[in-house]
């Protein structure tokens, strides 16, 4: 199986022995979502994205609050 820089796994190679997927299902699925995960940018824009991704995470009080709440499906 291949993976890219961001950890998104692609389909196994044709020589793969994985039997848990219907044969040929992976490629059409990749084509269907390709426009949602691939975009073209200039070299400078790409470097800016990598720099942003490599920055340390900042404190986000709203996100911390959200994650501190119980899951809605567990209420009741």
C-alpha cells in the first residue's frame, strides 16, 4: 500500500493479496474523490502550506471546550 506525505493511504498495488476489498473497487473510488483531495498550487503556495502544517499547534479554547463535552449519542 502507498501513502503520501499527509498519511492518506491509497489503494493497494495490483499485486496486493488483500482479499477484503471487491476487486477493482478502489480505482473508481479514487477517481470519484480525486477532485476533493488533489489541488494544484505554485511552488511558493505549496511551501507556504508545508510551513503552516509544520508549525506547532496553537491553543484553541473553543476546540478544547468542544472536546471536553460528552458525546451527544452518549447523553441520555
